[in-house]
């Protein structure tokens, strides 16, 4: 709880303690005593001269010993911020009225805040951080989309290989199928052909590349496919052998909750 000490002089003027970064009430015949100076409200003027709207100017006087300085705060719709910076003996301060950008809330009538240079710099830093976070969040979807486009472009040759492989399966050209597969040992290659052929679904009429993860030696393709009745998710693993991409494994899952969970871990 902040306590304000009030003193009175014979002329009826009063003074209250002011604290940087905290609201204080400015009223007639009352001086707000800050550590570096005292501040007193002078007047409010409304002018329409050479402007499309009425502008209210709030004038204050700074006193420190015999030194006096006037500072003004202008209330207009074209204001860029709530605060008005001013210099006092080479030091920068900020006068805040009406709505405090610093506190992100409305100030009561006849309420002001004086901020010091360090407080102002901290506010600017925080505001910049918030803006950067917003920009990052807004740009993330576009960045991810561009990255996925690049991955799909890199995976396009592998996608073409996979489509040719499936065409060979559809036509039951098992010798041709073998040319797409990774096993080198003839017996292992024959088993690999049998495995792929036995799990083959010839009823797929659409095939689309969704995403890919590619390194120098291996690649994973996430594909989607559809038949007359059902939709499917396909994961294909390629390995690179002597400069050629060969299919090491594939798995076809229904496009349901289990399939989506599987493809998420597949990539």
C-alpha cells in the first residue's frame, strides 16, 4: 500500500509524494513531489486552429528549486502512443495520461504516471518482444508451408518411382517389381516381392504425396490414397544403393485415428 504525505502552506497549496511508474492524481493547487523534481498541473486548453479536430493540451510545470520547465501532453486521435517523452536536465522521462500503453489499461481522469528512462527502455523491450512473438506466430504457418513445399519438391522423383512400382504391381509384372526393391540376395528379394505383392491393393485410384523426410542415404514418404470405398495412408521407406533409390518397405493403413497416429510416428 502506498502512502502519500500531504503538506499545506499558508497559500493553500498542497504537495503529495510521487513515485515513478505509479499513478498519481494531478489536481489544482497540488504539487506531486518526485525524487528528481516536483510537478504541478497548470491548465487544459482545447484548440481547433489549423486542425481537423479539437486538440486538448494538458500543461504541467516542473519545479526544482528556482528551476522551472513546462511540459505538454496533447490529446488527439492521431497520437501514436499514450505517452509524451520530455527531457529534464539531460535525463529522459515520460508523461503518461488517459490510457497507459505501459500498463495496458485506462487511467482515471486527473491521473498521470511519470516513467524514468530505464522504465521506458524496459517497456520498449517488452513491447518489441511481444511484437516479435506475434510476427513469429503469424509467420510460422507460412514457413512450415514453404518448408513442406520444398520437401515435396525434393521427394517428387521418389514419388514417380513409387508410382511406377505400383503400376508394376497392378500389372503383376513381378520381375519389374523386383527392380524397385532393396534386397540384393536373390532369395531375400523373392521374399520381398512376395510380401509386397500379397499386401498390394490394386483398387486404389488416386495417390497423392503429402510429406517427406529425406537424407543422403534414406527417405520416408507420406502418401494418401483412395479406393471407391475407403481412404488410406501410406508410408514408404526408400534407401539409397549405389546412387539409386530402392524401396525397402511400405505400409498401408486406413485413414482413421489409428492410421493418423501411425503416420505421425512414421515421419
